[in-house]
C-alpha cells in the first residue's frame, strides 16, 4: 500500500475522533472502524497493547482531560507509514501539549501499528 499525505490525514482524523468526549458506544465504533483488531500499540504510558488497550486509553484520557480532544498539526506519509503531529486541546480551547504518532496502515485502510511519542520539547 502506498498512501498519500491526504489519505494518512483522513485515516488519522477518523481515529482521533474517538478521543473526543463521546459515548463509549460511539468511541468503540470509531475505534473499530479505524484500528485493526490485532493492532500493535505503544506509548510512554503503555508499553504495548492492541485495539482494546487504545480504547481504554481513550476513555482514561477523557477522565484526565474532560472535554479535551486532539487535532492534527501536520503529516508526512510514505508507503504504508505516516508520521503525524498531534495537538492536545483542552475543553476551553487552550493547547496543552503537542507530540507525534507514527502509524502503519493496512491495505484495508485500518491502523495496524501505532506508536505514540510523548509531548515534544524544543530543547532537551
């Protein structure tokens, strides 16, 4: 599979909708539509997991940041992999943090691998 930046953006946009303050039923539906069941997930908060781990993290996010959501800052894709900048926006509209996700997408257009990086720093 070779995806364009636009295709990667659209897939990721669908995925981040599940992080919004929505019902658990809608969250699960969006996650099922955008993430493969056997997807591999890794983040600084979770060493490894699959789609269920991601859904649990989405729910926990809403407990930590009620009304918060993610927006996309930029994208760079090649073949079946994309690097995206995420922006965590709090309920009042203020930006809390920015970081990155690397996704790998199946030929069916679902995320099969997701590596989340902690918020970026300009100088270590």
